[in-house]
């Protein structure tokens, strides 16, 4: 299955799954008098927008290079991930505001939930964890940061449903304030995920280098190539979900220009073949 079909498939499952789940949780929250479940439904509804943004971002990032963008469009995936993080943060703050309002300003409005929101919470936990695993499987297959962010959006919804379940059950056994309190816990969980997603997106938009372990692995691999005496310099930068690499290698000084160039070409091809995420390697040859 090609990437275009995978993107459509994952997006379709995410959008339709979240619409149905959000509607179910909203009805359960309203009929069952649970503010926590209503907040949980709002979170699921935000997942619909998140999946849509992920789909658009992934499609745009896969556009071919052109005259105005000779390095491609991969960084648009980082933009989509950043938007996802901001949407998630806004959702969390909205849920937190609702919980604070009920706890401190409208305590009389707190009702005892029925058993229906509890059932909805259990179903949501199972469904959202399944959606997380499904989306993350294909995200890793495509090495897509934006779909990884979308997968974590699903799991954050599962976490929020766990918080809803605990709050609703506590409210039912005699602690009604625990229902809006669950909303505050959900808020903190969502904000943590939003922060992690946004931080990763910003880091990759700033041409951050790859982890030291990967750079050391590349250095060792290049040094092992035929004709390479040593690696004088290695710089990497992350460009969306792809990597650009600048190398300076040393070869025997008595080699002709043609021979040195041939070694550089072999190293270039070997690196790009071994590391699929590396989009391009720029190699400079020094005399050893």
C-alpha cells in the first residue's frame, strides 16, 4: 500500500471514529449529568480537527521540490504538528476553565452523574487506545511526525477518559466535586501532550541536529567505507521528518581528483541507502 492510500485510510478512520465517539460521549454526558464526560466529548471533537490538520499537513509535505522550494516541503509537516499542539492546548485550557468555573463559582450546578457516563468512559478508553495503536503503527511505517502527534492526541483522549471514569465514579459514591475535578486532571494531561508535540515541532523547524547516537553511528559507518581515512566533520539537521547531512571526509592525498570524487560518490550513495530518513548528503573531500 502506497503512502497516499495509507494517509487517506488513517485519516478516514480518525475522523469518522472521533465523530461517532464524540457524539456518543456528548449524549452520555448530557443525559447522565456529567460535566467531565461533556469535556471528554469536546476533547474527542477536537481530535476530528487534529486528524484533518494531520492529513492536510502530510499531503502538503509530500509535494515535490520546485523552483521556489528546492529543498522540498517537508517542513510543512512541522507546521501541521505545531497547529495540532496549539489546538490541543486550547482544548485543554477550555476544559480546565469549565472545571474551575464549576468548582469555585458555580458549585450548586454540580450534579450526581448516572451510570451512563461511566459506560461511555469505558468504551472511550478502549476505542481511543485502539485508535492510538492503529495510527502509531502507520505513523512509524511512514516516519510521519504529524501522524505520531495525531496518535498521541488519540491516547491523550484515552487518558482523559480514564480521568473521567475516576471522577464520575467518585462523584457517584458521594464526592460530587470530583466530577469537575476530573476535568482539571484531563486539562493537565492534555497540556502536557500539547507541550511535547509543540516542542518537537519547533525543534525540527529550527534545523536541530540529530541525536548524538545517530551522528556517531553515521560517523562510524562512513569511516568504514573503502577509501575513507577519517571523518573530519559531520553536521546534521532535521528538516521535518527528513535529515540533511554535511560531511567532510579525508582520503589519501596522492589520489587523482577523479578517484577522490568516486570515493565521495560511493559514500554518498551508501549513506542514503543505509539511512532512508537522510534526504541528501553533501560531501567535501580533504587530503589525508
